[in-house]
C-alpha cells in the first residue's frame, strides 16, 4: 500500500517537519531546504516498497537536499538513488561532478557519499531507491556514473525511465507476484543503464539481455502511434536480430503482432470513452493509434470488447449526460 504525504492537508506550521520526515524516509538522512513562508510550502508524495526497491512519485517545491558525509555502520544500509526528472530543473552534485537535470533526464546518486541537489522552483519526479548490495555493482563503477545526466534519448535510459514512470503511477495495483517481477526488472534495468552508459560490454551483456523484454515492451508502448512499428524496426532499435526478438517474446507467451494490436485497441478504447476526445471522429482515433482502415478497426474492436466503437462511445456519452441531469 502506498504511503502518501499531502502537505496541503496540514496546517502551515506542521508542513516543514512533515516534509522533512517524509524526505528522510525516501532519500535517507538529508538536510531539507524549504521556502521560508510555511504557507508556500508544497509537497505531494506517494511511495511504495516493492520488495527491496522503494518507488516514490514526488511533486514539491523543496529548495535543497544536502547529504553530508555519514559513516556507514551496521545500522545503515547503503542505497543507490535513481532519480527521474519529469518536470522542472535541478542541479545535482556528487563526486566532483555537477549536472543540470532537466525533464527527461535520469541521474544516479550514492547515498553513502556527500551530495547536493538544488531545485529551481517546483519539480516533479520519480525516485527509485535500491540497496547497493541488491544492485551488486562495484563502487568503482558507481563512482563513474553518479551525478551524470543521462538523457532518455539513450534507448536503455528511455526504457528505464518509461518503466519507472509507469511503475510509480500504478504501484497500488501490483499483486504479490507482480511485485517480485517489478523488483527484479527494476534492478536489472538500473544495471543495464549503468553498464551500457559506461560502454562496458563485458558487464552490460547480461543485464541488457535480461531486460530485453521490458525494454521492448516500453519501446512499443511509446511508439504505438507509429504505423511502421515493425519487428525489423524494434529489433534494430535494440541491437538484436528479428529471430532473437521473436524468441524472447515467445518465451514470455507474447505474439508481437497480437500484443501491439491489443495495446493499440486499449488506447483507442480509452480515448473513445474520454470526454477530452469526444469531438474526434472514430476514424481519426483509429488512425492516430496505427489502424489504417476504419472498417478493420471496427471489426477487431468489436471482437475484443463485444461492442462496436460507436456503441461504446454512445454508451459512455449517455452515462455522462445522466450524471449531469438534476435529480
């Protein structure tokens, strides 16, 4: 179950202490800087433990996080902090490096060594906290990657960022079996990012192979609207053969064409029932998600959901009208 902090629900005089305590629970023991006016202090944070991995979604206007040198003792478990900036700008410093982190950038920090994060106004981010011993990377490797801005344009970084974003949004929906899978995938993706960015082919091969399925799925989700989303393109983007791509998917019980179609249908269904898209034609929505033929789209949609796109849209439009009608 996710733990929630909503500073707006607290009296202004209680916000600073609550934000600091919550920050300690997700960042470790750090100094937390806040706007001096308690009425302007904002924080909305959810966090959830997925096995040994802690995933937090953070929206706040904290001004600074400062970690000073803390000796590691038997009561302190060293952690690696993987931070995805979704909105806003922040400065990250560790190990003599300084990174200006913008939306889409991912950074890695070692919480056993001093670091500082300066926030330029309000920010929104996802933080993944993993015990260092679970990650299993040598300290010398981590030292080379901390406070380095990693752009989501890199395939491994982009897939990891997309996975963590989705995980943060839907963490409450995970069952026990899914939690174990998410934990393993999170750890493997972080390993893949670190070793791939450092161009350590000898170390990257295993984590990249173990995360291929997750990376392919996230890539497909980000490119569902592209009409040329073919097996050849997906394989080329991930530096594998088409044969290896199909083999990896088949081991997970996935048929590529059927899975892509299912994901596209779900996006179409979501937009058909959304009031935001009520003025878009059904054909436009189908085309937007990669269906070239409206007739073909209607057939496969009805097969999947038991109703036609038009029937589904009318049903939800009627429901909205009933909800607005006075008693």
